[in-house]
C-alpha cells in the first residue's frame, strides 16, 4: 500500500494554523533573571517521529521530550508540558556550577540548557562550552 504524502503546513496553505498559537513577534523579552536559552519559551523542535522538544539539541535526550504529536495536540504540549513549564520557570538565581558566581552571568545568561544537560544531566548546570567554565576562571567581584 502506498503511503500518502503530506505537505508541510506552508505548502498546504495552512499557515494560519501555525499562527494560532505562536506569536508572530518572536523577539524574546528576557528580564535579568531569565536564562538566555529560549528552548521551550519561544521555539521548539519536532523530530521525524512527532516527538516535541525545546530545541533540536535536546532531541537526543528522552528526558527532555515535551510530548508527542501522535498522542496529544501541539497546543496542549506547548501549554501543559512539564518539560516546557520547567524551561520557562528556571531562572539565573538557580544556576549551578562555575556560572553561579561569574561576573558575566547577567550578560551571557548562562548559555544553552541542552549543552548544560549534556554535561551534567541537569538543566540548571553551567554550559561547559563557555571558555570561562573550561578554564574554571570565575570572574566574580572578589577577584577583580
């Protein structure tokens, strides 16, 4: 039996279905306590199996799966997923590791949550790709 090809929403002239729940202005308005990572805040990633994640880098971690389109509508996943809720609730005061006391924390906003998770299995950890973290040079006010 031949499978039917399904067109992407934009080819099927269904753009309005995307705009129903996504803001057309995706410019993030982060306050000073929010992580800079926008995964699950104003973007997401859907893999070939319908699994929904905060971003494509999170797709290798089943613990970070927000839901599956075969099991529930995207609107519900976006609004009710515990993974997305956690990503939206975490703030810079809760960051762990080298970032915690870094003088540049409010500037860099603690980096990527997927990378932090890949190193420490914890969304609140430091993003070890940071050159300051790599060298373990914590730039706090006491060492200026």
